[in-house]
C-alpha cells in the first residue's frame, strides 16, 4: 500500500533494511534541500476492506485526512496478479505490457526503457537524495531476479524476508527507514513491508491473523509517519505520502488469478491539495510513480500513470451515480452497481439496427465499470482493459448473445457536435480495448456539418489496452464535427472506448 502526501515522495519498500542504517548520523545539510518530498509505503498483498476492518489507526487516519482510491489490476495473459508485476507497475508507472514483468520470474523485464521512479529522479535531478528499503529481495537486491529499484538509487537497503512471515525483518526495515527519514535528508523514498501478504497466504484474507498482521504493519506505518514529522526541518517541507499494495488476496488465501479479490488494489494519499476524506474511482496503480515524480519536479512523459492532481474530465465518469446493478448477468454480484444505457449529456446511442432480446446489460453500447464488466465472464481478456478509467463505453456482442435474441448486434455510439475550423488538423484521441474475431466490425466514422459519416479508422486485429490517436484533416468550410463508434457482430468479442477527446 502507498501513502501520498504533497511534496517529495519517500518510497519505503517493505524489505528489511540493513542494521547499518540504524546507525546513521544526523544530516547537517537538511536545510539546503528543496521543500517538496515524497514517501511511498508499499504493503504487500493488502485488501482495502480488511484495512478498514482492522485495528489500524494510522492507515485509517491517512484515509480520513486524505484520499482513498480503489483500483483493479490486469490478469493473464498481460500478467499474473503477483508481486513481480505488481511492484514493477507501482515503481515504473507503466503497465506490464511495457515494463515486461509478467510473473515472479521477471523474464522479459524492460527496466532499461521503463526505469523505477527513483532512478528517473536520479537521471533527471541527481542532486536529489533517493532511498529504497525492502525485505522482499527483488525490490532492492540483485540476488533474486531484481532489482526493481536500480543501482542508481542513492541508498538501497535489502533484507531477506524471514520464514516466520516477515515478522522479524519488517520491524528492522521500519526502524532503519524511520532513522533515515528522521535524521537524513531523503527527497524521495520507497519502503516495503511484507507480512500482510504472508498472513494472507497462511490464513486467508478473511482471517483474524490477517487483520492482526495489518495491525502490526499499521504500527510500523505510524513509526514512519512520526519520523517524517520529527524532522527538524519538517515545518519548511512539503511532504506527499502514498500507501499502496501490489495485489489482493482471496478470503481463503492466495493470489495470481483473475478474481476481483486478487485484482483488487488501492492508493491512499495525503498531502497538500488532497481533500480530507476524499474518495475517487479514476485512480490506477500506475499513478503512484507519476505522483511521486511530479512531487519532486520530474517529468512524467511516457508513463501510463497520471499525477493524482491531474484527473481527466471524461464525461462517461459523470454517469457513476446513475449506475445500476445486474439484470441478466448472474455471475456479477448483486450488490455491484456498474452499468447503464443512458449516455452522458450530448452523447447518444443509435440502436436502430440492433437485434431484439439478448442479455439486457449489453443490448447495444453500454457504460460500465471494470469491476462490473470484467466479472461478466472472466479470463477472456476483459481484465486487460487497464487504460480505461472509472466508467467507460462498452459494446459486447459475446455477452449479449448469451440470452435468446433475434437479429445481430449493431450499435453506434455518437459524440456531441464539436466546433472546428476548416483547413486545420485535429487529433481524435481515446483509449480502446478491442478483441477481434472474424465476422465482427468496429469502425470510427466522422461527419462534418451533418454530412454522411465516413470511416477514418477500422479495427481488423486485436487492439488491446491501447491509447489511440487519429489525425483529422478538417475540410474547408467545416464548422462542426461528430464522431461515431459503430460495432457489429454476432457472438463475437467486444470493444471498449474511453476518454474520447478532440485535441
């Protein structure tokens, strides 16, 4: 779990810190440091609802004082819901299809192209002090497939998690990291703690032992927060604290698969500009690195993540208060509210060519959340729609076909008319997640001044979790443009679209 406070991010990995760190001498040049600092605290395998149920006053206090945001992960074939991909995603700010880590073997890792955020800080501003501490070895050590945080980081402390479930090593990490935070001058830090995940494997997330492990880790989080607040220069500093986790756990214990419990993650953040007690649905795990980098003034260009203070203005997200629960989709839990057929203001859906009947939720373009849509049918790549945020538009002929119907799926999503100037070039951008099968079509069509729509983009192969950009040459005399997304099929796959903008 990561805690975010405004200012530089101190990322503290939950790997045990070497005892030498405990003997560090107070820094004398603290006053010379810049005021913005960041601390990222990573708590392995932690379920947000269990944090809320545990005796965890420090974590719950951060939630009350700042932001709480649930998020969901990918699943295979993008990556397993395991620690290697999870911590790599948190550290690099990009999804596994870029950083290359799909499981705990770290085969295919591409940290050279997508380094961890502390290394990015070192590359951009080498005068800043960076620190990482962990007792899961791949995070900071070269001994096992790592390190995720490279040798460019100013100080890396690595301990080997012990057989009792990190019970001996986590306190050493917390003590060493607290000394570093209090007495030295880190600008960005990552601290990792591992025993919650261990309790999940041994006893399950529904157990009292899991709650007890959260309580013990919460005490260590309190140590870290106290260390930051005890700095002699704290009053002149602007700290951002982030707490996050790499994956969830099932009630019985375990992760790696595609259930919503295993895919569940969260970000807790506290700092200047973050409203107390705020809750958001548009935050993703990749945003941790982006937020940390922005806090210390380092570019986030090339990342999948966006800083927490830069939410998008996607009109689909305004539909969340109107989402409803399942109708025909019995595999989705009854309490999950996650779909509507009512488009946002100015948008429309043309179902004049749609067949009748079929599964109610997917009768034409719908607007849904990941938690709802991906549970309609697992392990068919719906979980890979990681670049959509909050509410997105989805056309799913595969699920629609699961109930008797007449005709085929043929539905068109239509944007408002947007003002343009003839003779200019505009970029149409959106996030897409498309799975191809023979017999279906997916087209982007453009109409100027109400004229007959023309095709500017067709999908004939998988376009999975992709950011799309389509240049539009605005014809002379055009004053408005309208975009259409037409999908047709018959028991084929699906197409999602999100954050449609005319740049």
